[in-house]
């Protein structure tokens, strides 16, 4: 059974630069946590600290209250953005080295099949694999270890939609089995429906921690209306703003979903003919950018 993971006030400094200034969050069994942050925010550095590859200046990452990763019941797997494979070994030999796999039973074969790693491919030296094949091999090895905690740094990088679908299926399977999965990356569209929790890392600290829907809900939805009689709409909604050069498209910012429903009903009941009306809510990426100050 997986154990809880707690990042408590983790700080690390490289020379005069403090990369992490007190990064904290908690993940529980079956959580799929997406750590979102700019490139260089410290996401990979934190994974190195969490997996014992690097020491923090202060603070700690603990597993069920124990700081050491060698605690009983804790099994870690990590795949960084550069797939950790041995180029002079075959795929099968890599699996033995990376996953400690001595016997290819039915469960192992099912995992390999899900990543399209067939027996013929596993006989080839990994140095001849494409980037995507290396990534799938390292991901399969990580999951074959049956970890309690799985860390995936930029897991979608370099993968085509089919390959990512296989990785996503594996992530869901690991989480449903009780593992804690921690992801990083910039592919917000891919992880929006996958992650159960988002942790925004900005300027070295936690800017947000919670479900994706909660982050999106922090930013109000809008109704966009196009009409010939713009002034009539403005009289109904004095705060509506023009958003196109012609001035015929207005944005009505709503405070909540309930407010949005009331505004839409008011527009439908009005006597003013509407040429266009649609609702727009923030995506996870847009909510993230708003949270860190709107930087692209």
C-alpha cells in the first residue's frame, strides 16, 4: 500500500540563487499530482531531492513521516525527461537492469504490450531506438517495479498521441492500484483530465495546491455577445467591455457559474436581437498563467 508524501518547506540554493524557497504540498495514495511551473522553476530539482539524488538546503520530503526513501514499504520509480536507458544493452537487458525484472510473467508481458514493446523490439540494442521508443522502454521499466511513488518528469515530451495514450493508461492504472504519481511538464491540455491535484510552483514557493477545477474556478467565466445594438447590451451590463475593433463584440465577465446563468437568462429574455453569444471559461493553462502573473 502506498504511503503519503509530504514536501515540507523545501529550500535549495545554488550559489547566490535560491531556486526553492519553501516548496510545500502533500500527496496521498492514488493521487496524480501535476507540478506546474515555468521552465527553470525548480520542478526537476525538487524531484531529485524527493528521490534522494540531491540534498535540500533545508526542509524535507517525507514518506509516511519518514525522511529516508529506504523506509520499509516505500518503492520509488523516476523517469526524467531524458530516458535513462543503456544504449549498448538490448531492450530486454535494460528491463532487467532498470526494473530488476528476472521473469517475464503475464503481468509483465501485459505492461510491455501496452507500451508496444514486442519481443522482436526487445532484442534490439536500445541505442538504435527512437526517442519515443526509449521513453516507452523507461516508462515500462518504471511501472514494472510496482512503485509506491512514481515520478515522471515531462512524461509527454517527444511522444506522439498514441504513445502518450499508452503512458496515460499506465499512469491511471498505477494510481488506481494505490500508487502516488507526480508529474511535471508544460502539456496542460494532456494532464487537465488526468491530474487529481495541481501544485503551482512559482518563484520557489507553492502558489496554489488543489484540484484542477478549483484552480480554474478561481477565475470567472465570461459571456461573449455580438449584437447590432451594442448600446442596449451595455445598458443591461454597464461593465461589459468591447473586445473587437468594430466594437460589436462584448465580453460580460461573471463572478461565478451562477452569475453566468443569470446573465445568460437575462440576455435570452431581452428584446435586443443577438447575432452571436457564447460562454468561455479558463483552461487549466490559462488559469496557471493568471496565477503566476499572466506571463506567457
